[in-house]
């Protein structure tokens, strides 16, 4: 709000994604009369009872569904990748690769932790599916180079990754209460890992510093606005987003009076605004540029699934990782690869 005032703006136009939706929701609760327009993209659940320990449990469960989506897609393109014509067969190939990497890391650099982090990114963005499937296929057939390129150390991003990890930990741990007894973490996540093994324990290890964080914790604000307090706001959400499960968007919609929820059906990429879905972008642009929004809720068909990548495309720029080489972590703060993301 200080920045708004310094800019000489009477009211704020704000667009936040993932954790940024929580940030924006807090502002809307504290300063509703100062809001002009607000967009919440891939909303996290702002319920004070879920900040952030329970949200991370929900996230780990949702990642299992997206991991299954990826494996189903790979199986659909068995003729390209030869990893199996069912999701279960693809899983067995992944597990064989993890066991082989545990015994002998690829290039001395990529072990099962790096493998998991790299494939976790596929749960965030389905644009990553083709090259990760290609790398796994090549590795199981004796060529480790594509996997090393995707999952190996990326020195250019090391400083940014380290800083992002430190910021993520400090913010998550200070935002709300966390269980301080590891037996609680062990009980809850042992139960969860029976049905969601892909990400559960890596999520635990990323957030476990919060169990022992020495600083006083904040008491999460009850995000909520009443009738007439806040102008119409726009919430965008993908139905199968794992990093910010869809239930969070519904919860935010219920808490912000007069908000509008636009759902991308049967899609799961983390981040909807400005992507390839022209239907979603039409709602976004109409709202930001003209202040027009549908009543209550709207839906858009999901974006098409990616086309498979052939071995011929393995050396194209699309195999290069983004500069941060990072997958977003629990509750959506940007952070480096840390065995999960």
C-alpha cells in the first residue's frame, strides 16, 4: 500500500500468480477500498487453517494426479517413446531409471533426486512433457546425454537458486504455524505416501526447516470481504493444477465477495494467464482493459496436450532448461531444485 501511495495511485490494479494470489488476497482484505482491479492466477487456498502445512499435504496429493496425467500421455505416445503403452508400464521404466541412477549417477551428476526434481517440473507445465519423456527413453536405452542436459547441475542458475530457496524457506516458515513435533509430520505423510508417493516425502524435506524455525510465527489473517467492500475481482485456475490445487481457487472465490472464477477445464499447467488458451486470455483482457467480467463463474476448454518430441528434436533449443532451471515449490513461491521443487 505504501508503493501504491508513492505512485500517486488512488486505487491499485494488481495481478498475482500462485503465492502472489495469497499476497493479493491479504491486500484485498486489509485495503478493499484501495483496490481497482485484481487478478488471481492459480490461486492457493487462503484458509488460515491451511497456511501452509495442510496446503502442502493437499499439494502432494494433487501432484500424484498430475504425475499420472504425464504417464498416461507418455503411454499414449508409446510408438515415439517406447516406454510402455500403459501408465503403469511407464512408471516401471521410471523406477528402473531411478534404481540405476542410485547405483551409478549419470555422468557422476544425476542421481534419483535430480531425476525426481526434473520430472516434478513436468507436473507443473505440460510443455515439459515431450523432452522429459524423450530423455527417460534415451537413458533407458543407453544414452544419458539428454537426461544429464535436463537434470544435471546448471552453474549459471546456482546463485539465483540458492537465494530463492532461502527466501522460500523464510517466507513459508514465518507465514503461519507449523507442527513442531516431527512425529506429526511422519504420521501425516506416511499415511499420504501410501496413495501419493511421487512427491510426498520430497515436499516434507523441503519444508521441514519450518518445524524448527526459531522466529515467532505470524497468525494468518482470515482472508474475507463482505458485500460491497471490494470491486469485482478475477480468479483464473486450471482444474488439474497440482502446485495450487483447484480447491484453493474455489475457497478464494467463496471468501472474496463478488469475485469471478474462470476455470480452464481438464488442464493442469501452473499459471493460466497469458498462455496459449485464447478463451482464458479473452476473459483476462476484457477484465484488465475494460473492467468487464462474467457473472460468478465461467469455463474454458483446456489447451491441447503437447505433441510428442522425436529423437530428431533432441538437439533443438527446446531441450534447454529455463535460466532458473527451477520448479515452483509448495504454495507456489519460486525456488530451486531441492529434491522436489
